C-alpha cells in the first residue's frame, strides 16, 4: 500500500468509525498519545478532550451520521483534508439549545497531520452559526 493510500485510509477510518459510528475507542488507536487538537471548542486539546467532544455530540444527536464529501492528501507534509456533511436529530442539549427534535445538517472541514501512521494534530472548522440557527438559537 502506498503512503498516500495509507493516509487516505486512515482519514476515512477516522471519519467513519470515530465520527460516523461514535466509537471513541478508535481514537486511542488512530491518534498519537501526544495528539493536539488546535480547535478544541472549549475542551482540553488532547485525546481525552477530543473523545469528550464525540460523547457530547452523540448525547445530543444520537443518530449523527457523517458523510465524506471530499478528501485531499498532501503526502510530503503528511496532511489529509476532509470535507464532510452530517445530519442528526437534536435529542439532547447542545450549544445551549435544549432538545428540539429537529433534524439538522452540519458541515465541516478537518485537517489532520499524520506522523508514523498516527494523527498527531487536528484543525477543524464547522459552521456553528448555521447549526445554532437550525437549533433555533439565532432569531431574525
């Protein structure tokens, strides 16, 4: 398997098992012990904080389903960029919004830096304003 293919496979597994299935155990397998999350959203920027974010997400959106839209690899730099969309039904409190029962859509981009087959850093951006609007937290 080429290095490029290994990077793609790692990113797909990270999204499919960690984000699409809500399996926090896969984080211990795919992230380096000294992983740094550069966009932790108020969590600690380590593996424990990252896993806590997944747990909170699935508590609020138990049917959260992410879909890979695009994947780009910068092989020499060990970087993988993933653009994703997801849907979920708002069943628990999230971002200050009480459960609404609404089905919402998420959109985001993740940049993962991989060293020796492990994710060592993550930068993530998602449209929180659009999500808050869907949750009824933003009024005209």
